[in-house]
């Protein structure tokens, strides 16, 4: 067995380029390195912190995310892929950890205020989100969690909760380490960081027509008003996409910079649309095949849940014994 690793995403619809470049691509590389025992979760309970009032499409979103995981390269033979709500031990450990977690720790988590104000969230589940996230990690006794540096506070509070549990009940839960991974910040169609919350996202599973339509509307260099105006590619979101997906991006730098009459923003966006469409062509084909066979997806998720349950129950046996609970 390798180093045990846990990560997950919320099922909020098709994954976009930011999700892929920021997390999923790295997970596939970690899986293929052979160094890790991978647990990749679909955290459907977490999605309820902001979408509890309408769960009518939640199951379809779970299938969407499972298909995205596998089509992008996560291999069920190498990585345990499962749905959070299928492993009830997450909820049990969350309850027990909530009894020992001071409210002050939760109020100081940066995203509590930022995301709460942005989305108007003030429910108990949202406040306790970091405790459930800690349970997700600790129930597998995960040694590392792959994150960007902006997410390190979430790992730190998990470490604090584990430390407090061990102080009260004895050495039971390991403190996970953040595994900082490299990722590109993907701009959305409005120039801001790509996010479903902003409605500026381009999904890997979008049809070629939708990808082209979204990219055609994308913001470019605000100082380049006319086609022959000198451009500032280093400040242009479209050029950043070229740097990520176009191996020959340097070939368009000078024509853009000089305002060449043979190169303009329309042509630039058309080219990146073609490149991104081709880049994700095989992904989209695989994704459609997976979604056309829900029975196979169910089989994969059930097998993953069975493996995850076995590990989680081993942890909970230790936790119940440490806390001297009746069982």
C-alpha cells in the first residue's frame, strides 16, 4: 500500500476547465505515480450546504461527476471512487467531532465569511462544513490531501481537530498533511477566475458548439479596441488559455503584440475554441459512453463504497473504543 490520500469534489454539475486544471488533472497524475492509495469521493452531503432546497437533480449530478472522474483518467482499479452518503461513517465521525470542536475555530475559517456573504449562507451545515470535511479525511486516516495553497486553512483545522481528539482520548487519528500541487488559474469568460458561481465556466463535457459559443463571448485585452491596435497578450485571458492548451502559443504572441492585420481577437478565440474542443474530444466521448451505462457506473460506485466502508469502519471502531462509547 502507498501513502493514503483523500480528496473529493461536490456534485454541482459538469466539471469545468478550472476544476480539471486545478485538481482533477493532478489527481490523475498522483494516481499514475503509483505512490498513493487513492480515495476520491463525490461529496454529495457537502453540496447540501448551498443546494438543500432543491435536490431534484442531485443524483444526476452524482453520475455526472463520476463520469467526469473516470473519463478524465481516474481508474476504478487503482483509485477508490465512491459517494460520500454511501459511507455512513462520515456522518457518525462528523457528529462526534462536532462535540469537541470550538465554535471559534469555525468562525475563523476564511471561506466561512467570504462564501457565506457571497452566497447568503447562514445555516448550521455551512458553519459545520469544516468539521464534516475533517471527518471525510480522518475517517480514512488519510496521510495527505492534495490542495492548492489557498485551501491550506481547511487542512489546518482538520489537523487541529485531530490533535484535540488525540489529546482528549489518546492517540487515535493521524494528522494529515497538505500535499500542495501545481495548478494553473483558469480564467472564465468574463476574465475572473472560472467558477460556476460566476456563470463564467466552460465545461469539459460541453458540446463543441457550446464551447465555441462561450469562448466567442470571452473577454480579451480591454486596451485592444480595434483589430490593428497593439495587444497586451500577457494581460489577456484568451492568451492565457493559449499558454495552457496551445503548444504553439508563442507563435501568436508577436502578431498580437504588434497589432498585425493578419491577427485579431476573433481569430484568436476561434483558434483556441478549436484547440480546446480537440483537446477534450476523447474525454467527451468517454463521458457520454459512461453516462449511457448507468448500471456500470452504479457498479463502480458500489464497489468503491464497499472498500471505503471497510476502511471507515475500522477507523470508527478505534474511535468508539477511544471515546469509551457503548457499542
